[in-house]
């Protein structure tokens, strides 16, 4: 996320360039520096610079940086002819570059040539098995084809090398959930909780998986993690509040009313918090909430 000063400067340069005030190169440089996705603007203002020999030569070595930036933006916009020309220029200048080879594979991917792209990435990994970007592109190819099993396989190979990548663990968990492989998803969320114990979304996702698995022990643990989510979000997570109610109701049914201890208080607090939140944010839906909560009440 950009800070206020960065956003202001970006908007200023965008307005200046749009109104013909110059500064296209400075605008493109800032886009690249801040890593914002403005592919249309990159192609719109970058292509004229590359097509003008005088402007292009004035960039010095940054010319090749701009070729790469425009190539990726053009692929994002499905302007594959422009992307092809940029990649061709880079290949001519750097014939042995793995970075250019990655762009060539990315172009194959943009064309929908999945097998050719995957083969190109595999060849690149043989030369450099520690290239994180290429590993992630292989996962993206599998997901683009709807092959979640292949995506899981690629993610596991990646995590064997880069075990501390939180985003990869979360992606793997979500893929497992999509295939209803909840025990494996739970393991992924446990890894995330160990490495990022203060991130409420990990607590919430883990609780959801445990609730889905069911069984008294899983439900009791899920209830604890819904409670920790509420604690970490200072009581503002409505999903976790609902989770407390659902878990309490399911636990009561499984234990046939024998589970009468202080945990009932947590259920009551969650109901009260939900009613308060709905009164404040959506009073018209309060009757619907009350009707739903009745089914969660413990006998």
C-alpha cells in the first residue's frame, strides 16, 4: 500500500503527463519503483519512447529496463505484438540472459501456450533451481488451467526450498480447501500460525477448517481460534462471532447438553456482540439475525 506522499506524487505525475506537460519517463520510473499496476499507462507512455530512436538513446542503459517494463505491461494488456517486439529486442541484446528467458516463457504463457511455457520454465529451473519467480509462475500456469493438483504439487516443491514463504503456505492451504482436503489445509494454517501468530486471518481460516472437519475436539479447538480472532481484532470480526455461536451449538449437540461450563458465557457474549453490531450497522436486518441466533441457543 502506498503512503500518502507516494500516492500524491504518483497522481501529480499522472496528471502532468496526461495534460501534455512531459515527465513520461519520470512517471514510468515511479510506477516501477512503487510496483503499482498501471499497465495501460506503461504501454501508452513507454511505447512512444521506445519507438523514438532519439528518446530511446537518451535513456542510456535504462533503455533495456524500459523494454522489460513495457513487455510485461503489454502482456498484461494482451497487446502481444508489442510484447513480442520488446522481448525480441531484449533477446538480441542479451542472448544468454536467464531474465530474458523468463520473459520469453511469460510471453508463451500470455499466449495460452501452457505446455510450452511450463517446459521453458522447467529448463530455466535446471540452470537455477532457486529462482522463486519461476517456481511461482509454474503454480500460476497450473491454476490457469484449473489443475489444482498440479498447483499443489508445484507449491510443495517450492516450499521444500523456501519454507518461510507465508504467501505460499496460504496459497497451498486455499488449494487444499478447494479440493476439500481439510486436514492438509489445517497443517498449512498451523505453519502460518507458528510463523505469524498475530495475524487474525490465519486464526480465522484455521478455525473455519477445523469447524468444517467437525468432531468434538476439532470444534472445541475451532472455538478457541474464533475467540483468538475476536481478541486480535478487538471484537470487530463478525465472521468469528458467528463461528463462536456455530461451534457452541455443534458442541452442545455432540455432548448432548453435558458440556455445561463457563464456555457458555463466550457464546452469550458473542450473541450480544452480534446484536450490538447489527443495531449499529444494519438495524433493518436485526430481525433476521435474531431468527438465526435462536437456532444457536443452547438448551
